[in-house]
C-alpha cells in the first residue's frame, strides 16, 4: 500500500496542509485515504510526470481539484494572489498542494505564511529549505523579493 511519504518531496506542514511533488496515479488513492479533501496543483499540465487527466482522477476519488498553473520560468504576482485567495477560501479543509517537485509550492506556502499569516521570514522558509533554495534561481529569487516588498 502506498504511503503519502512515498510521494516525491512530500511534506506534512500541519494536520490540514500537505505538500509534495507530482503524485503518481497509483499514489492518488493514498491521498484520498489520508482524508485530503482538495488537491491544488501549481504545475502545468505539461510539467514533468504530469498526469493526463488529473482532475478526473481526483474527482473519481471524491477529491476537489483546483489547478493554478504557475509557469516555472515566469511566476507572477497574480498566480500568488489566486493561490492565497484559494487557501483562505479553503480554511479548515485538508489540502494537498503539489507541483512537479514541491518547489513552486514550498515557495508559495512560505510567501503566504509571511504575507497573509504574519510569520517571520526565517520561520516561514524553514520548510522551503528542506526542498530547495529559491535564491539559487535568479527568476525565483526576484519573484520572492517582489512579493515580500
């Protein structure tokens, strides 16, 4: 039986917020069994290992599915704003937020925690650094700084 921690770069941030890279079709039942109610996908349908019809797969398991495609090479404030509004609208629901490798997601979660929840920057980025350093990528460094201005 598949366990959530077998999903690429899986992190449980709290009881209601789980993040990961792209789950496989075989891993999806474990997501439903874990009590996840909504899957939010920040990857593009053309991203590495993207599932052909992930929305239908999620719905087949009674999961809500929300795509918020963020172009890796060009993340936008509008993407972040839509993400933040979606998280706020889904408070109290158990979520899995994923992208291709949990890089977009980890950065967006940290930014959300800082901008919307008032977290200190160093605390918010602890989980990000478990996956990657956005300052190692000029595009993402600029994006993070632009959101935090």
